C-alpha cells in the first residue's frame, strides 16, 4: 500500500535517477467501438523533458493525452510512472485514491478551454488554492500568500486575486489555469493545445511564460498541439501522429528541419511563412 | 370502513422495515448518506417528508413526540406534523423538550441538553454538502468514498476572501467521526457544537433526495474551518426580550414599519420554561436589547 506521503513528499535526489525515465507509455491503444482513437503508441519521457505531440485534427493526439491522464479507459497498453520515492509503478495498479492524489499533486493538466480547467464561479485565489487545500493546507493566510505569489509568477496582478475568472481575458484565464496546476510543484504537466484560441501576441507571451516555468521548475511536459511553432519553441522532442499512429519521432529541430515522412513534410511545408 | 384506516404511524410495516434498515446502516457509518426508497407522503416536498418517514419508522406506541419548526412548537409545519402522528399513531405529544422521547425538528437543535433516551429527527432539504461545488452525483459519491474534501474549504476560502470572515451562517459543513463531511441540514451554525458528542441519537431524513444519514450518540462532530479563521458560533448580540436569556439562539422580529424590532428566543419551549420558572424581566418592546 502506498501512502500519501510517497506521492506528496519532497523529491529524493533526482540526479541519481536522471537516467531513469519519468514516464513510460507502452503500446497505448484506444478503440471507440470500431473507430480507432490511437494505436500502439509507445514512448519514454525523462524528467525535465518537453515532448510535443503534433498532427492534424482527428489524428489521435487528444485521445493519447486523455489516456495518459486516466480520463479514458485504454483498450490495451499501460502507463508506468516513477513516483517520488523512486519506484516506477504501473498506474493501473494504483488504487483510484492513489491515482487521483497523484494526478492532483504530482501531475498537472492544462486544458485548451480554460473554462473546463477552472472553477469559473470561484475567485482566482480559490482556484489556485484548491489543490493546496486538497492536500491538507488549512491556514487561510498561507494559502492566500501562496496564491498571490503564483498569480505574480504567471503575470496576473495579485490585486485581482478576489475576482472570478469570468472577468479575465482568454490569455489571463489560461495563465490562471497554469498557476492552478503548478501550485503543488508537479513534476509532469500535460497540456492540450495550451495556446489554442488565443491571438498571436497573447500566444507569444504565454509561450514565453511556459518556457520559463518549464525551465525554472524542471518540469516534464507533454504538449499536444497542431501548431508547429509551439512545438519548436517549447519542446526538445516531437512525435508526429496521423490516423491514430505515430509516424515519426525524434528531436524537434531534426524532425522539423529534415522531415522524413511525406506527411510530416507536408505538415512542415503547410506553415505559411510571414 | 374499519375503524382504523391507517397502519400505525401511517406507513405500512414493510416500508418501515426498509427505512429501519437504512437507519441501521446510517448509524453504522456515521455521516454517510444511505439511499432509501422514499415514499410519497400526504404533504408537499420541502415540508418534511424525509423527517416524517424517519419519525414514522422509529416511533412506538409508548413514545412521546415533540415537533419543532425553526425552534417553535406552534408554527404550521410543527402543528400539522404533530397532529398527523397524534391521528395516525395515537402517540402522546408534548411541547416540552425534556419530556419528549422523539423530537422531529426543522432547522434547530433544542437549547435544552438532550439525553440518551431521546432521538432527534432532522428534516433535510439537500443532504449533499458538496452539491453546490460539484453538480454530478456520481462525482460527489466518489469524492465521499475517497474522502476528497478539498473543495469544501474552497467554499470557506471564498467566504473569507469576499467577507473577511466565514459568512456561512447555516448548513455549516461538519466532519463526522473524522471521516465523512456532512451537511447538518439548514440549522444555524450556532447549533453545530450541540451535535458534537451529543447523548441523543441524531437521524437525518431527506425525502425528495431519498437519503438518510445519522450521528450516533457521543460521536465527534467537527465544524470545518481554517487555523487562522476558526469556527465561531453566531448569535445576535442581545438578550431575549421575553425571558432575558443571553445564551439562546435569537430570532429577530420586526414589530413595526419604522425599524422597530425585538429579539426573542427561537426555541419557544425554552423561552416559556424560563418565563414560568423565573420572575419575568421583560425588555420594553421596540428597543434593541443592549447587552449580550
């Protein structure tokens, strides 16, 4: 039996385990009845590494992300994760309580639509503080202080801590969602089109912020996007999906500069240069 | 037609057995909401259909029944339910708290300390404390099962952020026996401490929502709070204008259209008893009582 302590306690010496993958996906497959979601997707993700998953709509990127996050039941395959005590465990073998605790402390999930990832009727401070309260913080002053410092880090005026996200712009909502996910110092963040639906200048600012946070906190991240520029800026490695399968993967610069697959070549050449 | 039209206490015996099974389970798992097959009762939802079914299931011919509504014995709801059981069960009824063996209540716990010989039955409109934060029943059940109660504190956090203090004044969430978070029904938070380590058995019935839950005698009941914003009882800063009580929960009564008001005990039996036993020291009506 795994206790809460193993999931939430401070990290043990990461350097010792740096050559062990943080997350291993093995043969992830999802069928929606006779319709294929994704098939036989395998990869390894190391601590501090950002992996981009690109592909057109319907290529299975979002399905893959939902499988990893436990939001969908997979048809076959498994996901292994290295917990903070250093032991790598099959997520399906954890109890539901352990899995949920893991997802809200050691993992983050940034939704494309911020209204799904936030409590829209709760103030910004409450949104950021929720995960803290869920892991047992019971001191209002300290929760509020932590929320303020996180708002500041994601470039939201801490003065607006008591406003609900309804009064925030799209970019601010997205940044608030990021703060809400990062407040428990997770080691892995899953992002589904984090810049989708934002205008270009807001996108640039958000990407800048994400890049900085990922670097500062040593986060591992899996970013699903259809925007190759996002992949280029954020990720070290890239996985190209088509029709539910991974057709090409490698270092981001390598894949984008010298795509091997015809589909990837098409994808890269479809980007309109300014 | 035969002389007795109804079974004892209105419900048929099979229904009472079904409710008693739910009650036993509720007592065994303090604070856990047990689903039960709530029946149609000859009264509208919201008038205490859940409480009436629980009372019918625990009532015996020797019981003495008291019914209160917002602390008072003489309001429509209380009078109707008392008459209902006097007619369908033929039990004796009372307005005196200490005489009663079963007390059905809407929104108050009597001021008088309850004993091991008594059962307190609450009428509950919405039994789920997480409902306003999480609308999905499947999800709230899972949250209870896994004791994921972080969102309860989000609600209290919002109170403090907007009002400077925990402004939740009734239906103030409690944690029962260190496990389940429970809605104490819309009682004022003044009554929460009375539920803790109470000698009487406390039963909660929600008719429309089809849930029963319970606090067995001498069970730990803790009101949720923050370390730097601890739970506080609230009562109006006044004495009862009729009996002078300074320790009872007070109702504010508007007495004219020029802002005149008076504070009186919400528990009518408690107030009457005090006036009977002590020489009255009435406050002049129309002025605010000036001391706490």
